[in-house]
C-alpha cells in the first residue's frame, strides 16, 4: 500500500502531464495567412460607430472613408474619453491604439502572415501635432511573406485567406 502523500504526488504529476499534453496538442504553431486589401471605415453623426443615436434617415450623415495602406512599427495603448453618456453622464473612456504620422505603406495584394492582434477597438491616428482622426477599428501586426517586413496596419486592411 502506498503512503498518502505519494498518492497525492502521483495524482498531481499525472494531472500535469495530461494538462501539458492537451495544451501542446492544441497550441500548434499554425500561421494565419492573409492578404492586404483596401480597408475602409464608417464614420460621422448617426453611424453606429459614433456613439450617437440615429433619429431618422435624414439625420444619418454617415460616410465611408478609405484607409491609407500604412505600416507602423509600433503603437501605444491609451485610455481616452470617447463617448458622451447624456446630460450628466460624463464621458466614457475607452482603450485606444494610438499611432502617429504616415509611415511606410504596404501594397494592396501583398501576401502576409498575421503575427498579432491589438486588443483595442478604436484607433487614434495622430497625423501631426494639430490633426488627428478616430476610427472604430483595431490594428493587426503582419509580416510580408515576400520581404519579411513587419509592422502594424489597420485590421480592416487584412483579409484572412485561409
């Protein structure tokens, strides 16, 4: 008969072996393939992305904006006041990915591997010291299959191909 502590140790070891075998089988280093496309976002008063209520068809001043094909080397997360919650509700702070300037582009049609996804739902694009744009979109880190160049681009500019 085995001592009690030995049984506990044996159960612990078997449980860990089972757990790590399960994790290892499920993790696989499968690369997600994609292609760069011309991305766009909706913006304006009345759009679902603006935070304002739509009152009527005439009140919808929603526009589609084509996103430049840009590849940034980095970004930073910031909590920014984004939506107003009514007369006395104040502003709702949300996590933004903040990118600056107009970095190198990446050509539409470029085959890429998806490296990472940012966790923000909004991007603040600081064009220069006085101009910036907000978009309800995220960022995706990609690596060009042909050149190996890596960087962050609009998530709507990456179409998963598999």
